[in-house]
C-alpha cells in the first residue's frame, strides 16, 4: 500500500480532471468546513488518540479499531491518512522528535547569538539539555513513546530510530563546534543519546511532585561534558 501519511487529498473519482476534483473538494462543506479541513481535523484527532493509547496501553496492546473509536473516525478515514498502526506510531514519534529538536535548536541558537564562539561549553550543554527535558516533561506521553514503545517494533522502525539517533549526534557535534568547543567525534555524542534516554526514564519513573528536573539536567550535563573532555584528552 502506498504511504498516505503526508497526503490530505482524497482518491480520484470518475472522470473528473485534477482541477475539477480540487474544486469539488474545496466546494463541498459540512458544518462550515471543507474536505481538507475535515481531513486535517481527523489527522489531529488520530495523532492525539495514538499518543494517549500508545502511552497508556502500549503500542502492542493498541489496535487500529481502538484508535478509530478513541478519535471518533471511521476505519476508512484512518486508512486515507495512514497505512497501518505502525505508520501512526512512526508519525507520532516523529512529532515528538520534531518538537524536542525545535526546542534544542532554539536554545542553542540563543546561546550562540549571545556568546558566539567564546561561550562556555557547559552552559551550552545545559541550555540544550534543559530545553530537551522541558519539552518532554510538558507532555510525558512522548517519553514512553520515544523511549519504550518504538523499540524493537520492526526492522524498518529500528532503522528509523537509529537514524534519528545519528541526527541528534550530528546536531550536538555541530552545535559544540559552533560554540567554540574542541572537536569531539560524532560517535561520542551518539553514545550519549541512549544514556540520556535511560537517565530521563529512570528520573521520570522515580519522580513525584517535589522532584526538580534541574537536578536531572545537572546530571546529564555532567555526563556529556565529562565525555567530551575525556574524548579530547584521549585524542591528544
């Protein structure tokens, strides 16, 4: 089945031309909303339902029917947007990753604008990790989905997940160099990513209302900056 994750259009019908079909879709409205608006609304409801169910029940115990019932969409509408249950998991995983990456890049950008290439590496790492942790704690559903539910789902998902880890390593490496830190091989950052995930999961599972995420950020900062220093001294 051809992926329809990024498509909001409906399948061609009859002998209408593409322009005619487009006009028809825009022209038919129900409750003041055209077809594409309704389709986008269904996508959003599926996203939220998948986040809820995968985080509470787990991916393996959630069916497409459960997602459809929770989102109040038909199976037909579901399959207009997603190929299958794994496609939804990948989609919401990517949403979580995009949100955290956007926050980290913004924090790094602010640090570099303020300090240029003369900034304190520890301050840069702290800013990036603080942004990362803050976004995940705003919506903890992403923690379970990103660190637990996507692991071992399928060979394709594993390749996607590991590819995402490499992208994070490259992002951290580039940010450190831009901020004036000594060059550290990308594999050092790649090794840190799973450690970060384990630290965050352990802290989250043992935390309560009195827990301070700044303590977690301090530990993560110490781990990464120590790795960076050791990698530089070892290379020398």
